[in-house]
């Protein structure tokens, strides 16, 4: 019964989270973004005390329920492992000794890297963000291709319920990282079940520490057990030592598979008082502190000698990347963002892309604005609304209108008014604040003139600029987002004119 409840709950959560990432038509309710907020690392970075305490208490009471029923990457591994067992019916798991030093070394590396501002490692290993990138960059294009196929079929019968959408790669580097991660995690799940959760995943290690104190546990009744080993062979966490009738509760993910296979009813999930003393705890702490110390010395030496974050120089014309609305600054973004790419998936204008080296090596996969295929809608606040880690703080539409995330730059030599002697003005027509407006030039022509004090950095001017091969106008990012004040007469002009926003 417990196994069935776990499977139903996990499939519901997994399906809803997946569909929320895949949804490009915006038909899913806005409250679905709360599914991201209950994930451990986003809640930790957002300082969502209610969620954090709830998850820790849930673990202390029932064990690693989060890993078995809430974490989408854990459920993905269960699906892969299940398919593996269906194709190979005699497949069996076996007890593996815990790699405690490795597990806590990974946690130590992540913590130290985060302290030094190298958030890439946290984003790379956070299970929720890992699944988010897999869904956004690997599964979503396939989902959209399926939609286009249905659109073609239905349209041929005169039904237009489906419509074709453009399929694009948001970032080649993020696609490669997501694909490699998916294959590695999938391979480990195919061959060894939940070994990734119990060796690499930092969330699994931290919750595993609490789960050893859980009050409800699976325990083995030695009086009933006939040592057949069936429970150990079905344990995808490889944590049941059938020879010694022991279970490693720090690795048990509460899948309850072992309960169903025991013919003697020797395994039960019930109340178990916390042991007064666990000799392994002190040893684990010592190994963890050793790992943190060694890693800290290595990391500090690298940063002191090489200044790793500044090794790669950005040669793009945009010297400062544009952090999405609500980011406040690149520093705030990098301190909170786990690169789950929910904002990338949900952006209706498709202008939020995963960064490569724009923020430096520590900001790989962090979201940034690119205006090649669109611009940031003046009235849109979707990205800041759905962010689960508070990396993008919520903005009202009114606050968005005054939020400067970039400043316009104009290059006269590239403008077609100057080079071709022809009239244009597209940039001015698409500027919602009139930070770009036309002034007299020569021969009856007008030329763009910019006022950076009222520019919000939406990129409308950059997107529509027809100059080739180089744009005559573009948006330069700012170190810190500030509030801009639009003059009364300019605001009135915006309200009267319709710019299509």
C-alpha cells in the first residue's frame, strides 16, 4: 500500500512539474510555479523558512520522502530503473558500502565554491535544476516537434486547435550540459538504481544525515527473516545489508520496494526510537570536516593565484550582460540562481537564454537577456513571478516599467540613415519610454538620439534595428538595476500611442 501511494504521488508531482516546464502555450495555471518553490535548494536560496523546516521535519519523521516522491530527478531515475528492470526481468541490486567520504566531499566542494561565488557547481548538481535543464533543453524541443506534427495533421482536416511553433536551441552549451547530465544520470539509474542520489547529489547527502534520525523507519524483524536476500536484491538504493540484517538509513529513499517482496513479512515501516548513540556519526563528521578543509585550501589557492572567475575574457560588444528583470544585479543573481531554467522555459518572448561566459566561468548557465529573436515585453513579469529561489525578485507591472536592467547604446557608423541615406526610425517606434527618439539629421532625414536616464533596457530597439551585419543600436547591461523616472509628458505619450506591448 505504501509503495502504491508513493508511486501515485511521485507520478503526479513529476507530471505536473514536467508539464509546467514544457508548456509553451501558457495554458497551465500560474500557481503551478509553487511546485518549484517546494524544492530543497531553491527554498534554501530563497530563505523560504516554512518550506525548509517542512522538508527537514518530513525527513526526520518519515525519512527521505522528498527524494522518493518530490524531487523530479529522483523520480526520473526511478522511471529509468523501472524500464531497465522490465527489459531485464532477472536484474538484481546488491548491497554496496557507503561512500561517505565522497558524498560529504561533494557537499564540501559545493559549499566552498558557493562561498567563493562559483555558483555553477551548485546549479550543476542541484537535482531540481538538473531536471529543469534536461526538460527545457532536451525534452521541450521534442515536445514542440510533437505539437507541430499534430498541428499539421489536424490542420489537414480543417481543425486549428493546434498551431505550429518555432523550435530553437536556447543555448548550445546548456543543451550539451543537459544532454550529458541526462545520459550520465540515466546510465547510473539503469545500472545501479539510485546510486547518483547516494554518492553525488548534495541534497541527498544532507537529507540523508537527517533521515538516520527519522522516527518512522523500515526495520528488519530478525525473528521472521529467513535471510533469503530478496529485499536486498530489490533495493535500488543498495542500502540493505541482508547478511547482517541492517539498513543504512542515510541512503534509504523510502521507495518501499523491499516491503512488497518480503514473503515472511519481516520488514515493516513503523515507529522506531532514535538510537542514543551512533558511532558512525562522529567518524562521518571527521571525514566531512577533512574533506571541507582540503577542498577549501585547494579552492582558496586557485582563486588567489589564478583568479579563476576572470580567466576568460568576454569579447562580445556587450561588455556587461543583461540580468533578467528582478535580478537586481548580477551579483544577486549569481548568489541565488540554481540555473533551473524555468525562466528560460516560461519567457513568452524567448529572450532569456542561458549564459555561457557572459558572467564569467562562475556564471555558466545563469539566465541573461539576448535580443536576437525578440525583446522583453514591457508589461511582462513572468520570469520574476515563477522564480523559485528568489534570484529574480517579484515585480509588479508598474515596477517593471521603472526597472532599468540595461542602457541603450547607439553607433552612428552602423545606422542605415547615415550609411544609406534612407529614413528609418524603427528603434524609436519600438521604444516604450522614448529613451530612443528621432532628431533632425540632414537632407530632411532624422537620426536616433538616446537618453539613457529613462531607458529600461527592454531591447526593443536592438531587436528591430535593420542594420547589418552589425546593429546600430543595442543594449548594454548595468551592474545594478535602478529605478528610472519617466517624465510626465513622456508617460502620456506612451499611454496614447500603441507600441504593440
